[in-house]
């Protein structure tokens, strides 16, 4: 039996070397294509993150050199700042009012827009339209609507012979008024829930109807469990939105500083007021950076806690 010709070291090891060179060239090409994204992420995310962590430990006004003061900013925040804890209370109140309402209204609109009826496409468009409108212009218009003297809201209440409200000018009514404005853009929540509802297999609904299940049983036993992963996503998104609320409190508050008093001064607005104060006041970039890290840690804890307990109420078809 003839032996195959000996191709030598080059013949026996040439192909593995070529494969290694090819892998090396592919890796180099991957890094070249990733370089712009990595550069932007480093310049606009990683570097500002570490820079703000350093500023949080300094006394810095944005003009003079930062002066290292250790944890004094955090000590001041939790002990002597008269606006910090009211800002925390205002932010938590916003979360408590906004998140459940946005989820309930968004899901109700999604269920209604998921029906087979004439004009449903137009209805979906109208529900989603406020999301694409200019934010600042829309909020400014709502500020006129809630004007206690000449606003449309009190005019409607007068026409219905109901007691009027101070709306944005009252300590107790200012935050609920801001929540109403934030709910104006609930169409984004609705559209995600609508996509989840349309992904539920219709065979399950048909089988439930054959078994005599009513609409309420079908919704709570089939629809709600199957869209619970999307519900978890929405809970996290809406909580982060509420914790980072800025535009509405800034524009709608009578003094644009979170008034009256501290009733609408959220943590984001407090951070802005300290970092970019009124004309003539000294900026406190270091203190604002410390507040940013506190808010960041709060968001991380909230998301982690939500994810930790999500298995209790979130449906999964994974069998381990």
C-alpha cells in the first residue's frame, strides 16, 4: 500500500497557521469596527462617570480648581441640607402616584385598542400622538390649562358646578397635577402593552371560551400571566422615569424651582438647581455630583429589588 507523500512541516502545519492568521485578522477587523462605539462610550459615559465620582468628593463651583473634602458633601446632604429630604419625599410621592396609574391606564388603553372594531387604527394613533408632540411646548400648554384664574381646568369644574382647585399653586395639589401631565404621554406604555397582547396565542383564548371561561377569567388567568414579563419591563421603565422626572417639575412649578415650597422639587430638579443655580448664585457642582450618585444608587437598588422579587409574580415557561 502506497504511503501518501510527506508534505513536510509546512504541508502538515500550514492550514492551522492560516486559520490562526485568519482569526487574528477577523479579531482585528472586529476591533476596528468597534472602535468608534468604544471611543464614544469611553468619552461620554466612562470618563464622566469617574469624573463625577471625583467631583462628589470635592468642593467645586465649575470655575476654580476642585478642593478635596472627602465625604462632607454626603454628610451635608443627609444632615444639614433643608431641601434634600423634602426632595426625596417629593420624588417618592411622584413614584407612588405615577407608576401604578401609568401601568393601569396604559394596560386599559392597550386592551381597548386590541379589539376588532372600525377605526381602531385611528384610535391607536390618537392615543400615541401625545408621545411625539414637542415635550416643552406640551408642558407649557398644560401650565396654562392649570392656571387657577383663567385656566381651562377650573372653567370645566365651574361648568360642572364642582369645587375648583389651586392645581400647581397648592402644596397638596401640585404633585398630583404634575402626575396628570406625565400621564398625558401614557401612549408609550400603551403601545408596548399592545404589542404584548397581540403576541398572546389566540389558541389559548379559543380553548378558554370552549371551557366556558368569561372575559374576566380569561384576562386574569391567561392574558395577565402571559404578559407579566412585559409588565416587569414596564414597571422598571416607569419607575426610572418617575425617579428621573425633571421637565414637568421644572416647567410647571410656579417658581421653576420645585415650588410651592419643596412640594414638587424632585431629586433631579434639586441636582439641577445646585449645579445650575439662578443668575448671581454660586454653582455647587461638587454637591450636585454627590446628589447624582445618591440618585444613581437609589435607581440601582430599585431595579435590583424589582428584579429580585419578579419571580413571585412573573410567568415563565422555562422548566429547569
